[in-house]
C-alpha cells in the first residue's frame, strides 16, 4: 500500500556513490584541499541543509574514508541506517584540477564498494518511506550491477508512489556514449523529474559537435519519456518544461570561484523545496540562489549553503 505524502518519513532519499575528494586550490601549484564528493551525496547534503528530511542509500568500504563519510552524513542530519559497510572493497576517491578550460575530474573508483551494489542489497523500505527518490547518470554508470540496481529502484519508486528525480550527470570515463544513451533513455522514461545539464544532452545528441538550442533539447528529452524537465544552463539559469509550457528562470549572477558541485547543490535545494510544497518555478528560483552561493568557494560539500544563507539573499535575487 502506498503511503500518503504526509505519512512518509523522508522528504528526499538519494541513491549513488560517495567518495573522498582532493580539490586543487591553486591551478599553478599541486596543492589540494581534502573534502568529500559524489553527486548524489552532495545533493542529499544540500537538501538536508535546506531543511529537508533526508537519507542516503549506498555502500562504503570498511576504511577511514567510509568512516569519515558516515560521520559527515550523520553530522549533516542525513539518515545512514540503510548504508552497508563492505569489508572487502574500498571507498572511491577523486581529484579535481583547475585550468584554463575549467575544472576536470580524475577518478580512482573502479571496483569500489558502491559499485558492488546489487538487487538483493537495495533498501526498498527507505524508498517507500520517501517523497522523492534522487538518482543520477553516475549512479547508473559505476558498474553493470549498479545499472540494474538503480533502474530497479526507480521502478519500485514508481510502484509505491515515490517521485523519481534523475540528474543526467554524464561521465564518459565511466561508460561509452552508446551505452550511456541507451541506459539514460530508459531511465528518462522512468523518472518524473529530469534534471539534465545543457552540456550533457548536447553530448548525448551529437557528441557536443554543435551547440543546441534549449527548446530542441527539451523536445528531445520529452520524446524519450521525460515528464517534467528542468534544463540546467549554468550562468544562464534554467528552463522548466512539462511538455506543454516552458518557463525560463533567471540566474543570480555572481563571480564563480569553483563550480564543483554547483549542479548537485541546485538539485538538492530544488528537491527540498518541491518536497516542502513549492511550485516548480519557485523551487527552481530558490535552487538558483543556493547554487550562486555554492560557487563562491572551493569544494563540493563545504560551500553548500544552509537555509538561512539562501533566505538572506533570496529576496534581493527575486
């Protein structure tokens, strides 16, 4: 039996992989700030800081990284009761470097604990207790078993009346373009809310050979089954489409220092506000404001703003 929205224990539950992060603080020097990352982990922390009731679904290694991540989530008020500790496989890590072309990610995650998620492990009870399940292209890409597990999670969410949110987050270091297009197309048909970046969809459509007009991107997403799409345009804000009407939401313009995790910040805050009852447009405006704060310092987690910080600048942004 499906629970009513009011009876659900969690506002947002995310499924994916978290890692330790080493973020370069000076493009000219090999100096790194240690932090934590992983797109769905960033998003669920962002949602928690936006006052949502949250839980994270993943597997971590029995190592110092796993322990630090568990401590991080617990300190942020994210429920960790459904996280499994793997005594055999380690927790992944990645490096972020910065240069003239922007920031680049370098991963050391092959064979990680999270990549060994399986259908037998999937915590269906947590999904049933959530208003929203959030997954990503990375959640789907880290292994074949993860692909099957995340798709199963999306199908189960649909069966129990949990809204499904999907962030495209295309990483071709994890899988081929052909495979990514195949799996993401299936995932789009299972989600209620698709949160792609312009760059991701341009790559999926034509390998980023040419820039594609946002309306054509939205058409492409809807043709593949996406019901509601919030197309992230970075410094240009976002566009919301339900297949019938489209609304552009202006950005809050700031000087960006580090865009690492900005899209995850947007997603987490958007979902928190949707769960709180905001309209899609109001939620997107709030998420834009939150992301504008997140890009003004280094790292994926530390800059994620709290509700009071976003509210302090929200009226001026409106």
